[in-house]
């Protein structure tokens, strides 16, 4: 079960590196119904802001850059992307609608 994930800004370590980085915690067993925490720091440029904005998100869940999602719900999206900002309506649409593969031949 994916427990938490922090998506850092691309210059999170130093300005000359443009590298997509994240850190995450995975539990080696399934926890049904668990709500994982995701912190998106991509809007905060530079290494100095990353720890500050992480702690701010933990202290204030209404900050706008921390999300909660059930890993079980993310599995409902084809390809199982870690789309933590996908709302309940989007996930429900993936559940309710047919897959494109049900109606087309894939090459």
C-alpha cells in the first residue's frame, strides 16, 4: 500500500539540475480503505522552500498542495497512474465507462 508521497519541484536540490524527483513510503502489505497523503511541491521553486512547504502542508491540510487519496481508488484508472489529484467524479467515470480497448483494436 502506498502510504505517502512527496513530489518535489524539479530544482529541489540545486538550481542547475532539472530533475523530476519524489519520495514515497510503501507498506509491503495491502491495507484496504487506507487514505494516503500526497504533497505536491512543484509550484515552489528551489531547494530552500521544499522543507518549509512540506512542513506547512503537514500542519495545515487546507493549504492547497496536500492531497489525500485511496490507493485502491487509483487502481481504478487504467495504467494505475499515481493521479492523487483526481477527484471522486473522475475516478467514478473510469469505473462506470467502458475501456477504449473494449471498442477498438489496439496495434
